C-alpha cells in the first residue's frame, strides 16, 4: 500500500517513514500540507498520515481538502498530534480524520492502527466492487424486463414507458407526436396451417424488418 506522510518536522517525518516502510508499505513524504495536497492530487493515495500543526496548510485543512475531493475510493486519514484532548479529537474528526496518534510516536500502536485501517479500506473496496456489480446486473435486468423474448423488440412495459415519455415531452415542449400500429394479415390462418414455430419465425422476421428500418 502506498502511504502519504505529511510532517514539517524532519525528525518526526523520518521516524514515520521508517516505521511505515518497516510495515511493508511504500511511502511518499511531504514537508507540509500544501505539498502533501499536491502529491495527493497527482497520485491518488488511499492512506494519509498527517501532522496536525504545520505552516500554511495544516493537517485540518489537508483533511478538509481530501474529503471535499471527488474520489471513488475512500481515503483513510490518521492525524498525528501532540495533544489528545477530547476537544482536539472532536475538531480533528469533524475535519475528516479517521484516527489519531498522540506524540511521541509508538511504533506498535501505529502498526496496529494501520492494520485496522487496512481492514476498513479492504471492506470499502469490496463493497464498492459489489455495488458496481449490482448496478451492472440491475441495468441488465432493466433492459431484459423491457424486451420481448421472441421478437427482441420492446415489450408492452417498454411501450407504455416510451409512450408516457413522449406524451410528457409533447406537453412540455408543445410538440406533436404520433403512434403507428401495424397488424399481420391472416396470421392466425398461417399459424393453424404451418404451426406455431413457423408463426414465431414470421414474427421474428417482421420485427427484424421493422427494427432495421427505424432509427
């Protein structure tokens, strides 16, 4: 996993880098919030560890920018702070932080919290994939439910929905529209003499001819 670290203190940043790399993750570092934001826009990280107090764009502002960015995947943010007071916790969580680590850094605590974050990110990723699969299935079902299985053209449900749509547009824009109905002459006699399978083939050919002549 690629982790973005933002800290203006070189020593603290180096300690974080070594700890995170020791857990088997790739690290990209930034010396302040503004640089971290630029890196985030370029590479699209899923995991950010940021110091709270930084010149210019601090950790709170970085959190707010990340949360306001349009991203399909969730970004997990750990805030590093020298104060663990309840007020600071509320302020940080309100800005978009998911978790806190109070200085001085404890490597084992960081590792445990990162493992918990990975589980959350994996669950979120699986949920998004399932939602995408469900949307695909729903779209397919929507099309199938409006398709006549024999003739492969719109069925009655599709006709009623299309007619309602055209009627709505006609009322809204004052444009006329028409409906054309066609019938197959002597179809019952053809069915009786040649059988229903042959009649089905006639319907398929007629539907294909109509479909090929329309936009």
